[in-house]
C-alpha cells in the first residue's frame, strides 16, 4: 500500500510539473491578474559611444513593447558584416556612398530603410565673418582625401565662390572647377589638420567631428553652413540599414518613424550643436 501511495504522489508531482512547464509565457504581476506583455528586442549596430540621438527613439519604442539594444562597434568594417550574417537586426552608422561600396565589395544583401542625417561640413574663419568678405587671392583650407575634398568643394560652390563642372557629381576634384573669379588658392591638408590652419588661411572647410573636437560650435561659429540641398543625390546622407529580406518589417518601420522625429532633431541641435542635419525632411 505504501508503495502505491508513493507512486501516486510521484505521478501527481510529475503531472503538475508538466502542466507548469507547458503553461503560457504570460504571468500574473503580483497576483493582480495583469499579464506581462511580450517584448521584441531589436539589435542596432552603431559605431562609437556618441549615440544620444537614439535615446528618444529607445524611450518611444518601449511604449510599443519594442526594446532597442545598441551594439557598439569600434570600426566601420564590422557593422555591415554583423548585419548581413544576422548578429544584428539593423545598423545606423554610414552614408549611402559607404553602403554602396560595401555592397559592391562584399556582396552584402542589405539596404537602406530610412534616412537619418548628414554630418555638417561647414566653412569657418578667424579673419572674416561672412563668405562675402573673402577677397581676391583668398586661401581656403580643405581636406586632401577624395571624399572629403569633394564635399568641401561642393560647399565652397554653394557659398557662391566657385563653379564646378556638373559632370563631376558629388565628388569633384580641383580640376573640375570651371570658374574661380576670386582666384582662390586651395590649401590641401589631412582632414584632422584643417583646423590648425585657421590662423593662416582666409577660411577653412572643417568636418563636424573635428570642429567639435577643437571647441567650435557648428551651429553658431560657421560663416557658411552645410545643407542636404547642396548635393545632387544622397551620397553623404546617413541611413538606417536592414537586410533586404527585412526591408518591409513593420517593427523596423516603427523604429524609422520614431527616429525621424522632432525629438531626435532636438538632440541634433542641443547635444551635437548642429553637427547633424536632418535628412528626412
């Protein structure tokens, strides 16, 4: 009899355990009867630690039951590989020119699902307060690498100081200047050293990251400011990328919508001092 009773007890315990294991993933909160909501986690690859523009997006998505986890990389080569092989769900660190080059070089099946910003590349000067004060023979310092120099020349053109052959597109070279009425002299140096030349030149075209590093306020100190409208295409517009098979994912669309918001624009203006210009407007 004792053996039968023990067997009955063990059977009952096993049944109870099985019922518990197979139950719903929703649980009561402190006996209130409220069920826990399912949370979807989306891993977003970024580069570096200055990603405060994602703070309002993360908070907004929490209301939708979407948890955004930022995965920070220290280089530009890894994020697209991680996205392509499924380690992350999205990434946000690159512009179209870089993405297109990565896809062509590595065969990644990834695509843009939304525009974010363009990094402002402004004109600064210690000698004049407006570009209209730049006179004959003025010296303009520009970065000497192909991508940044091309952008710098487009900005100088937008300021009305030169004209560039339209056939050069968004990546012109000095040889593509077809009109230079002030006979401006372009001083080519490494992008990180352009700021150091400010005392010696009439004006300089400086990348926003270096401007911030050297204490400039891109939104206030520039004598001429960059704009998305200066470029023919989206080459220098940053983006949110996804695997091509996920480009219509409804959760990802919500994230893009939350990013393209006034709250993110406010972070651009305050935290980043106008370094980033919204590209979705």
